[in-house]
C-alpha cells in the first residue's frame, strides 16, 4: 500500500532530510586513504545521535552497523570493519539513513579515494546524473516506469550496466514502503505517481554487467563480473509543483518541473 503524506508529515521528512544532508557532507570530509570503514561508521553514528536522531540501518533486519560502506565492485550493503582500510585508487559508496521525530531519510553517494582511474570518475559522474534524470520524472501523474526508464536510458547511453536486482523504494515512517522504484523499466508503466508520495531513488550503475551476487556475510552485494559500481541516492517528495529532493535542501529543478 502506498502511503501519501500530508503537509505536516512532509515538513517532518524535510527536517530529517536536512539533517541527513548535513551529516553526509561531514562524512565526505572524513573519507580518505588510510581511514578504516569502521571509523567512518562510528563518526556517522555519533553525528546522528548528537542531533537526537536514530541510525535507521543499525539492527535493521539484523544489519550490524549504522552505515553501509561498499568498495569498488561492492554494490551495496558493505559492512564497515576495522579490517577495511581505504586505499588510493578505490571508490567508496556510503549509504546512510536516520530517523528524526519518527520520520526517515535515506541517502547515498560514491566518492573517489585519492587519485582514481578516469573510467571510475566517469562512472561516479554518470551515476549521479542518472539520479537527477530519474528524479526529473517524479512528477504527479507520471508512472514509476518513467523514473526507471530515464535512469536506464542515460546509463546505457554511456555503455554502463544498470543493476536490476536492487531497487529504490517508498519511504516515510518506515525505511522501506511501497512502491519499489527500479532503475530500469518502460515509460508509462507501473504505479501512478501522486502528490504526497515519498520515495528513495537510488541508481546503482556498473562499469560492466548488471548481474550481482551476495557474499557469505549475508549482506554485501557485489557485481558478478567484478566491475566497479557506483551508488547515488536521495529521498524525494512528489509535489504538485514537481519533484522535491528532501535530502538535498535548496536544490530545485528548473521551474519545479522536469
């Protein structure tokens, strides 16, 4: 069941989104070669709790940490560890969520560690562009397939792979609500978008194929062919004036439309 949010509830989600945006900006500043992913996780949890919020991911369905840290060919759900030391030349995807006053926000980014190859930099750039292309389609009256089609078309125009086994999702009081938001699809198909819907759009784009596999830890997802993957995500509200990016305060699409 898709849950529409009223004006007061959207204000709560905006507040959660603003806080998560601020924390994600601080996380970008501590990511560097020689740092462990466990230290980044500890920093994120401290920042979240300092602002009287709750880490969404910690103990969610048994997940043991407050953020996900996924390196190179890891797509999502990499578990922070003292044993994982960031090395120059890698790319790191960080996924983080929090609960503020009962409402969720969810966001992810991928960054280079020091100097990285040109193809990895392009992968990060295109993955972010795929998010904005998909978000532009999050217009009242459009369909979920319009979002996925926009993401897929842009990624594949650059010769990149679009992960199909993992999707974005509705979000609100719960981290995962209806509907699922795939990063591929057919325009004009799927659930109708309506004002008051809140969704997380999160392209996961690879330098190779789209097939993935789960590791023995029961969480980490890697590309089947070992190719690098980037991940970029924001929480979106569908409004009568166009899509609003709740975890990117101040950002507006031109004219509020796609």
